[in-house]
């Protein structure tokens, strides 16, 4: 799913930075409007909105919700696109609040090909202010971004 998101954003003209836990996988995105980062903290540096799509909640917490990355995220918005449970979203949301990071849970309701084509559905929960800040990026991914609730 991460590659589908990257493909879609590149197709929409966005400059992106890609990081992958397996560095070789990120190399497929070495092109003029896509940079490869050697760490997750470095990948967040040039952006105010950080999209995360990892395998699961454990991978997100192990790689993102750590002291080495928290300072790089301070004052930014984290959009969690990993499929996680409501309780996991609340845990990550609490971590984000404690580290001065805006947080939006964005559940992708489709397959990689529909995301790549821009017709996937993304259902978002979290602060309406955070959602409003992310809306342009979400609409670049799909024309089916739905804001459901402030409640995580």
C-alpha cells in the first residue's frame, strides 16, 4: 500500500521523501521528485504532513513512536494510514499528543490498485483542524476522502 500511495502522490506532482524499513525497496523511488531517506527522522524533515503506512501497529510504534523520531515530528501532522484497531489508534494518538504532534487516523478502505488510480476510499478520524490541514494531500490521493469524526 505504501508504494501505491507514493505512486499516486508522484503522479499528482507532489515531491515526496520515501523511507522503508528495507532500504533496497525504497530505491525504486529514486527520481527527481522523490528522495530516499536513510532514516525515518530524515524522511520527516522537509515536510509538515507525514504519511505513515507500515505493516501494523507494532511496526508503527517500533519505528515511529520512539525518542529518536519524536523531535523530528514535533509541530507536524502525522497521518496514520496503516490498518490498525481503534484502541491502537488511541494509543498512537496519545503518543502524538504527548509529543506535540498533530494526529489523523486515515483508514484506507480499498486495494493498492484503486489507491494508485486515485479512486480508493479513505475514512478519517481525529481533530477537524488537523483534517482540514491534510485535506489537500488526502484529495491528491483520492477523491473519496471522508471525514467521519473527531473521536479516535
